């Protein structure tokens, strides 16, 4: 006579098989979606950031959601995706013939090292000797000596950023996914909030809302400021006729995204204009450089407002880590991911732990 297995054993078997099936389903889903994960992440960031603007635009066009989404996607392509792709293409294209770009700066006359450099403790004399030795070289010799280092840096960036074709494909996928998400924004938003509440109750709901505000603050404050600074600085370089202006503008964009600012490009450009005898153009570029270099102190807080308190070192780490991990799109997604994680962790730490009631 056969006996049924104990109920405890049945429960353990059922639970084990259920967990294995769910794990297999999660792995399979991740595997299928892995080619689209970067585009999905970037589309999420774009959609969360642009949602309030989309609602205003929809009201302005008579409540037509489809038209508002189309205008928004075209604006994103023109303002963000196309400039970034052009900048990347300029850097990748210049990485192979950087020697020719550097030779266009041969007219610069390097002065001798200032006297105060020799008085710097420990390394002052060596820096001054290297400076004077480099200044004594001919223009062609200087170009040949500098080119390998600059080329190595640009080739490293190009290798991390990936090919132009792959970047364009990612941007195209991002635009398509963003359009779909924005078109059904309320459904997507309610689904995310319901999932967060189901996962962690009211704290999960609050965390999702806080993450949305943080994403909006980072993108508007960091990316928006970088684009404005680059536009002003790049216009100044073109107006004053600085050589290799497209390459310098592209480098400036990524420096601004990394929170290093445009002055690392514009100050040498001003110095070059003065040393090459173009004092009038140098004087013209000075106020443009000052405006581009200091604008972030006004624009970034204005755009971020009270969305998030973001340490600049966190943004810098996010830019570099995002570039290495995700390629060119990681320049945008990296700071957002780190900042959201930091903000949620800081909120969780600051939340007081409920104390158990004392038993009488």
C-alpha cells in the first residue's frame, strides 16, 4: 500500500521548483533584452526627464499626444543625439590624423619657463628644464613629440565610445523606445509606481518618486549645462578662427559633461591667439571664455533646483565609469545611475529606524 509523501516535503519541492522556474525566466528575459538594455536605460532617463515638458507641449498643441511626442523626439535628436554623434565622429576621425591637426598650431611661439617655476620645491627645476627643452624645439619637432600622446588619449576614448554606427543604432533605438514610453506615459508611470509599492510598500513608492526627481535634476543640470557651455565656447572658437575648432569643441563637450568645464580648452586657445599676434581676437575670446566657464555656477543650480543634492565628484565618477561600462551613452547614464543610487541610499540612511515598543 503506497503512502502519500509528507506535506512538508511537497511544499519544499514546490517552492524549489517555483524558484528555479522564476530564476530561469528572469535569466531568459535578461538574455533576450540584453541587446536593448542600454537603449532601455537611456530611454527611461529621457522619458522621465521630458515628461513634464511633454505635458506642457501637449497642452500647447491642443491636447494631441502624438504630435507632442513627435515634436519632442525631433527636438531631442536635434539638441542632444545629433551634436553628441557629431562630436564623437570628429574625435574618432581626428584620432588617426591628429599629427596634421597639431601641425596647424605650428605658428605658436612658446616662451621660456617663468622664473617662479624653478623655485617650486622638489620638481620645479625639472619642470623648467623640460619646458625650456620643449620650447627650443622646432614647430615640426614639437608636433611629432606631442602627437603620440594626444593620439593615444583620443584612440582610448574612441575605443571606449565604440563605433559611430553602433552609437547611431543605440540612439535610434532610444528614440523609438522613448516615443513609445512617452505616448503611454501615464500607464508606464502608474505601473512603475504600483510595482514599487508592491515591492516595498509606501517606502518603495516614495523611493520611485524620489528617483524620478533625481533623474530629472541630473539630466537637466548636468547635460543641459554642458550643452549650453559647449555651444557658447564652440561659437567663440569658430568666431576667433582658432585652428582645429571642431575637434576642440568636441573635446569641450565631453569635458563639460565630466564637470571639468570648458576652460581647459579655452584658456590655451586664448593664450595661443595672443602669442600668435592676434591680440584683438584673443581679447574677443576672453569674455566668451569667462561666460562659458562660469555659466555653470548659475545655470546648473537653476536647472537642478531642489531635485537633488549632487556631489560633483559623484558625477565625474559616473561619467568615467559610464563611458567604460556602457560606451558613449554611459556619459549620460553613468552619472544618473550613481546619483540615483546615492540619493536613495542617503534617504534610507537618514530614515529613522522604528524602535520596538517596550513590553509592560
